[in-house]
């Protein structure tokens, strides 16, 4: 079929592009405002996205190798990889950890026993904090202070998309209720977190939430209605 041929050609071109761009260590590099920005998160997300593309198996396998190499002894990941000059400055986070762990699990690779660490990084209301700050990180208080002083991050950040990614990785359980309720309330009432303003399109944060919430009842039906409404909305320009 002509349509099928066109789609396959597009897939082949995309895989070829990734093969050309992928670093020797397996990282799939990205840019921020046109500047190379070494990071773990994009490679973890792409590795999951390529699971249904047999032609990209080599790219995916190398990406997974990269993720395994970036894992710390506690089964956690940092946003900046080891080659980044600020790697030791940034603390581990649940976003990169959940996405990298999910990518490895999806591929049938060994996944670190990190569930308890993630579950232990919650607020009193049951939401997941973004940053992992334990006694290990507290040994270097000036480093932590400098990171949070120089960036927009805060030690006890709670982010909706991070919670969705953690939920996607952990799956159903007693931990899911508060997270799903929080995500559903944002979808229903807003406001959108300020961090989402960096998205070029207002559909982007909802796409991030979707994997974490869509499998949970009774919220699934409401999520489908919200997704339909949002998919027909126009992108917000100028962010």
C-alpha cells in the first residue's frame, strides 16, 4: 500500500537519523535552545518509544546500555550524565529514575530494586518529591545549596509529570490513589504548574501525564474526555 510504504520510509529515515546522532556511549543527545545539553531523561524516553520499532533495535540496545552505565549504586539516576561537568552537583531525581527503570524493565533487562527508595520519597499527602536528598547527599551541604541556589529547582519540589512517570513505572498499588487524585484535579480544575510553561504546546504536559493515569479507574473515563478535548485545542504560542 502507498500509505504503508510512506510510513515505512519515514520510520527508516528516523532510525537512520538516530543512528547518526547517537553517541558512542549510547546516549541520544539533545539540545536546549540550540546548545548541546547532555541528559539521561531523553535517552530513557526514546528507548521506551522505540520498543515497537524492530528496525531501531540496535539504537535501543545501545541506549539501554547507556542507561545501565549511568545508574548509581542505589539504583537511582541523575538528570545530567557522568560526562556532564555538573554531574556530581545535581542530586538524583525520581523523574530520570522512573523513566530509566521503566525503559530497562520494558526491554526485559535487570531493573534495580529501587521501589522502596521511590516510595520513601513522598510527602505526607502521598505525592512523590522530585529530588532524592538522603544522608548521602546531605554530606555535601554546600553542593546542594549551590545547586538549588543557582537553578529554579527547590529541595522539596512536587511535579505532576514526575508523579505520572513514577506511577507509570511502579504500577498499581496503595501509592497510586493520592497521585491519581492529584493529576485528575489538575486536569479538571488547573492551574497548570509553572514548569509546564516551557512546553511549546499545551498538549505536552498532558501527554506526560497520560501513561501514569490512563490505566486507573474511576479516572480513566474522565481522562479520555480530557484527552479528546485537549487534542482538539490549538497550541499556545509565545511560551
